C-alpha cells in the first residue's frame, strides 16, 4: 500500500471515531435562570374603533398583603385589652340617687359626683378593673368622706362587689348649722358602713341591692343599713327609678353626750322611699325625684312637708 493511500485511510478512520464519540456524549441541560421565558402570544387586534382591552396581571396569592387580622390576632390583640362596656351609655350606672350599685367605674375612668353618698362634691376613679375609689366633702363640711368597691363579678347584665364607706369629721363636737347633716353628726364620731352589693340589668330594666353593717363610733351600737333600687328605661336617655332605704338599729346607741341623736330606749327603724327620673347623656346623668320619710323617727320627718326634693348628679370626664 502506498504511503498516500495509508494517510487517507487513517484520516477517514479518525473522523469515524470522533463522530461516534460525539453521538454518545450527554449534553447537560441549561440552568433554570438561563431558560428563556416564552414570549406571550400576541392577542388578536380588536376591530377598528374599539379601545384596547387591558387585562390585569394576576398576582400570586402568597404576595398579597392581608387586609384583615386573623381571628387569633383579634383575640389576643387590641380588643382583648379593651375594657368591657357594662350596661348602656348611662354614666350613672355606678350609683342611683345616693346609694351605690355593684357596677364599678371602668378602669381609667374619672367621674365627679354631686349630692351623693360622698357628700356635696365627690370624685371617683377606676383604679383597676376590679377596684374603684371615691373621696368627697360631706354634708357637714368639716370632714371627709371616702369609699371603695372591690368587684367580684363584673360582666354584662350582672355585677357583684363589696363596698366600704367612711365619713370622718374633722371637728368632733360643737353646735353648728351643719351639725345635724349626714350619717356622722356632732358628737357621733366616725361613721362607717360595709357590705355586699349586687346588680342585675338588661336593656330595659335593672335591680340593684345592698345590705351593710353600719355604725357611728361615737355613739356605739350598730345598724343594719339596706337599700334596693329598680329602674326602667322609658326611652333612650330617660329612666324611671324607685328606691327604698332602711336603717334598722340592731344594737342601741347610748352616748349621753349626744342625747339628741339617740332613740327613746327602743330599737329604731328608719325607712325612706324615693321615686323620680334619671336623665342622662353619654357623660352626664341627673337623678331628680322626691324623698319621703316613712317614720316619725326619721331625722328628715316633717309634719308639714310630706316629701323632700332630691337630686343627685354624675359627670364622667
């Protein structure tokens, strides 16, 4: 074989080997980021004279921003810290005429009370969700009145609390025009009362009851002090109220220094009845009615005046 023919055969053989190797080689696929996105198909052109339709681009579900809170967030969020609204918008639910109810002032609220059990002027503050306190100027002026309520149950429609009250004279004795005003009078010393309160109500009617032990320390003895109030909502902002208040002498008072304040040696029963209307807005309530002493032993008894005008005011700041 000639040298030229051998060279040609060698070149043909090498080309055949290279072709077979190329057929057997595996080409790796391109990476994802290198893949070309297919171009969107061209939408058909609208007929002449019609505007082009704009098709909004779909947003993936995971990329949408939540527009409402989830139920778990609502339960543990702001609404869980919001105080529960008890009763209607009546700001005087904490008292009726001069008697307290079991409904506490809401935590953080501040109210003024005028002509109530705290005296001429009183201020009340919701210290916690279960405690509110008050301080006032009593009707005999030279003294201070304080009270506090501790709530056991405070929910819509039912409330139960324990109430403690004290009126402290700064001048213990003497004859003054105001000496015969209030539960504590001259020579009677510090007066106190304590006991449970219960309130039940709905959108139309309410009943509020209190039973307490009371004493005028300067006179000795002991009293059972009780009261019950019923109110009926006639229309929004107007209620009709009736109230009964009773002082029963359990143990006789006996201090010779205050003979004018003592009974005739027998246990006394001092009942009172009140009736009237409550007018209220979201921040103000006014109880206006008449008080009727039902016994001659009552300090406010009068032969000529069967009933006495009675007013109590509450303002929530």
